[in-house]
């Protein structure tokens, strides 16, 4: 049996793009784990009639479960509970014990701002203690409680009401899935297997061709739900299927591996960042960055535990910084330019030496919009990965896109070069 | 007259959160500029029935304009044009001239991948040349053309069909707004003024209280459409209104300025990043980063032209790197720890000296999840902004949130400290 869900994200700040929604994607993953099929995400502003319309749309689509995010704050534009209570036909009433628990949370917080009027703050938080009849309260992780609102008389879907801040939403979600009302709503969900193939350095249309070949050759191919997408320069092929179709999935993995041996870098869902982190386990790394200005080191440091191998790095934006902090010979810059394979190699060698690292990565380029020339247009980027044993890999490319895209893509290519070098592929001395 | 629009974002990769949607927010801004009121954003996967349901929902909500993003690629899961053609009752037909133009685009691209079968690639791109009857073609910026599909017989909304990659979508949007069909759809839109107040270091509930006071005191307050939100630790108050309500907007700005003099840092919509960039115009800056590992420098470098003042920086993740590359006295680390105001001050002083900068910022902290202690729990972060004239500002805080949030919030606080120091506020020697 298939259980379907919809996510309603509220907030004018999300609708107008001033805040990026992180909850829809996160909830999507959690629903997948539970075998619940997410059909729709909708985003509305703080206008109650628009939110009401979206809830009705979800009900018309016969979803079994709606999850709302946001609109539980103390300000007048936070209207989610009112709208959900109306939708489910369950009137709101003040829960005085909950109101007191919220007050207990607020009191110590207020000490950070000693000038505030505690009673005024408490009054503006009273509306957060209004509960629809029959709903289960999810205790606040910040100041706003969540709710699981069971179906009304018209057999509407169950509604899980969660706060907008991602950390709070995630904590309350864990409480929500344990409630009786939630379990009833998702009873009978059919868990699907999901797996991911990742390729780098190949156009998406080439994968389309491989999928057409797979359709002809692989028995049971039609039972695989496949989506492909291009993401930060990588092609991602995600396959979902019921357990019984596992053989077709294995055959697909084999076919992609045969046809794209050199570009398939992950068949177990691992990302290049995860692979590089593993390969760095017994190594130490330092960075030397110009156009990426620290993004490469910051990306390496995203992973908990990265301090075991990341020693540090030099951001050498100005030419003098390349000379002073990485020991680049000024003549190299004069002869070849600060954006050149030679400069990248000198920067990488300097990073290995000055940080005493076993491997380094240098990136120097022209991110734009200014600074380009006929010879070296905007988007020209040079990389060097250098090992302390003297082997290295150097690349120079012209990347498409704007300043942010060039800088971001530069770190992805850097990651793939690191992966190859750490695996001992394609090295030059 | 009010013109309403809806945005339909397609793609299982967006619905499942593997790709973050950047098009909804971007389109939202463009619509606002045109005075078009964006009511709904919906996201669906690659299932045609779900997309069809969302288009119908938008029509029921009586939007005048629907913009779709994505689903125009060469793979079989790219179904947008088929669905939109069905929705508008306008059958698809192959546009042979367009097919040839796409082939002309593909040919040079294929040179990057000389092993590919050109005919196979071309076949998989043929579907991109199918055009709904009566639609206006928007020439491809990548390989996929867009379309402006006029209302069908049932008075459906106009549909603007755009590709998913943001750069392509943006280029085709500029062509779309020039078409006759688009102009007719948005005729009569009522341009609203929008402005933003930003505050830092204040809870959102305090602003709620100020808005309640404003409601009592300011004539015409009800004509202002106000949304507040907490974003990267800042409170953002966005106000939209018709020209006639400008006086109420001025009065609101004055009231917020009076009540929140020390926390209101922007009343003209400028961000702290923009203000810092302006303040750095005649300065030079270097960074010294531990837990943020380059994110602070990368944030400074996001702005075009930042090379005029950003000299570079040292990422000193390991203690030895702090000593070797920033000249931190090992005794300071031994006595106070690598995460201490003293270490931050030594790092900042080292950055000013070693890069010859007029100002520097140092950040050292425990981003977690490991590395915390009773004395210095996860989230403990120390900052120092140092000027070459010897003045400086040092702060130490415990931040909430996970590793990514602590690192991100650390750069925001760093930006605000830089702003204050560069404005000559709150300095110590």
C-alpha cells in the first residue's frame, strides 16, 4: 500500500526567497525512510487564505499526511495553527500548563537581553500555547510547540504542525513520529530501496542514452524509478525500487559501470567529499587558495573530525601574499601570471612545504566579473594537487557561469582531483 | 489591479532535496519588480499527474500567470512540455528549424567529449524541439528552449515554461518578459514599494512588541504589509506598500530607530556584507581562521571587487599552524587554550602584522560535534577584530546549533564586529 504525503512550507520570507527552505528537503528524506511517498511541496506566504487553499489542495490529492513548517512564532503574521485548526474543524483552546512551560523557557532566555519587558514578551508568546481540540502537543525545542492534529470528521489527512527553524523542526519531528496519531497515518507504508550512482565529467544526455540501452536489455527495468540530475557539475542517478526489483538494479549498476568506467566515481551513494575524507585518513592536507578564498578549506572542514587531517591553509588573494605566505617565486607570477598552471604548482608546493602536509591543493583563477583578458577570460581556473613525495596533478580549465558558480565549481573539481591523486591515478612527477 | 502568479518547480531531485531550488526565489524577486503578486510556489517530482494537479491548482486559485522551471532536458523523465501542452489544450508539434538550431548548439559542445555518438545525442535532444501550438519560442541559452504558452480556450493562465539550470532560466526570463503574450498576462499590475529594516542582537518577539505599538500610534499602519523573520541571527523586517502609504512607512522606520537604536544596523535594505565592503574601501584586510576554516575570507570574497581590499588570510586549524603562520606564542595556547580570547587576539595581531593589513579578523572556536569540555562546551567561539593602529574588539560567546550553524553564525558575528570596528564603535586598546 502506498502512503502519500504533502509538505506545506509557510512564510513570506521563504516565498520571496529571503530565507532558503531547508525543511522541505529534510522532511523529504525522513518520509522516504518511512516509505512514505512525498507528492507535493508547496510554499505560501503569511496570508491565511493561501495556506488554506494549499491544505485543501493536498486533501484533494488524497495525501494521508500533511506536514507544515513555520508560522508558529509570536508575531501577528504567524497564523499556521489558526488555519490548521479551521481546516481540521478542531477549535483552538488555551492550554494553560503549556503556557506556563513556555514561560519557564522564556525566563532564562530573557537574561541575555536584560532591558526587555518580560510580561510583554510573555504576552506575545501566549498564542503559541493555543492547541486544536484533540491534537497531541510536541514539546518546544525553542519556544514554539508543535502539534499532531488527527483527521477531522471529513476524513481530512493528519496534519503535523512543526516550527520553521530547522533545528527545532528536526527535534519535534522525532517526537511526532512516536505519536499514536502519526503511526496511524503512515500505517502500511511500503519501504522502497533507494540508491545513487554518481558520475563526473560527462554530459547528462549521455546517461539518457545509457538508460535507453538499459530499457532494451535489462529485464524488469520498468520497475525501477530513475531520476537523473546535474548537480554542481556531477551527474547523479537515483534509483528507487521495491525489494523484488533488486536484480534489475544490480544489472543497471553493471551496465553504467561498463559504459562509463572512467566517469563513474560512486556506486554506493557516497559523495566525493566523503571519499576524499576517507582517503585522507592517514594523510595531512593544507590548502593554497586564490579565487576560492578559503572555500576549498571550508568545504574540507565541513566534516566533523576533519581536524585530524586538515592542518590549515593560506588564502593568497594578493600577489604579495602568494610570495610571502606560500613562497611563490615572483618571477613565476611575472612570467606566467598569477593565474597559470605554473603559479598553481608553486602555490601547491609551498603549501606542502610550509604546513608540512603530505598533500596540498592549490586553486588560482579569475572568478569575474572583472579581471578577464583575451588570453585568460573570466572563468579560467588552474589547479594543482601536490604530494610530499613529489608526484602531482595539474589542470587548467575555463568554467562557465557567474562568480559564485565559478568559485563553487572550482572546489568540486578540486575535490575530484584530490580523489584521483589520493587513489594514485593519473599522476605526473 | 492585482496580478497574481504561481511558480511550479519540477524535478524529483528538487522535491527530494538533492538539489536546492534557486529559481523560485529568483523568480519571486523578478515578479515583485513587475508588481506581480506571487501567491504560491509548488514543487513536484517527475510524475506527470502530480504536475498536472499543480497546474490545475494554480488555475483554481485564479492566478494570471504560471511559471514552470525544469523538466525540459533530454531524458525521459523530463515531461514539462507535454504536461503544459495538455493543460493549455495546445498540441505539440516538431519545430524543424528549432531542431536544427539545437543541433548547431550541440555540435561544438560534443567536441569536449569526442567519444560520444553525435546522432544519439541529437536524437535524445529532438524532444526539446517540440512546441505547443501558438506558443512563442524562447531561444535556448543551454540546449533547451523555453516557451510562452498563451491562455487556452478555457481562459487558463498564461504559462511561461523555463529550463531548470538557473543561468539558463534567467537568460530566458529576460526574453520571456519582452513577448506579447507575457505583457498581456501582466497588464495592469500595480507596482508596490518594498523596503527592509535589519537588526542584529535582538529577539524576534521584541520586534513583535514594537509592531503592536506601531499599530496603535501610526496612522495608516494597516496599509503596510509587514513580514518579520530571523535569518542567520539577524531580524529582517520587510515592508511592502502602495505609494500612497509612504508616510506610514517613514513613521515606522522612525519608531523602530527610536526603540532599537543599538541593534538597528540597516534602514535602507543594505546588508552587513555590503556595509563592510563599503567601509573597507580605503582599507586592507586579512583573516585568521580556525573553526570557520576559510568561510570568513570566502564570505568577504563573495563580492566582486573584493580583491581591492582582501589581501588574504591564514587558515590555522592545527595549533602548530597558529604558531607557524600567525606567530601565536605557544605559551598563549598552553595557558589559555587554542579557543580563548587571548588566542583570538594573538591570531588577529599576527594577521595584521604578517599580511601588512590595516585591519584583521580572527575566529577560533569549537564547532562540534566533538571537542567540547565542561569549561568550553561545543559552540564556544572567540573573535578579535584588530586594527593596525592598535585598537581592537574581542568577543567570546556560546552559540547554539549544529556544526554548520555554529560556523555560519560565526561569520555573521564576525561581519558585525568588523562593521562596528570600521565605524569606530566600542573599541578598546
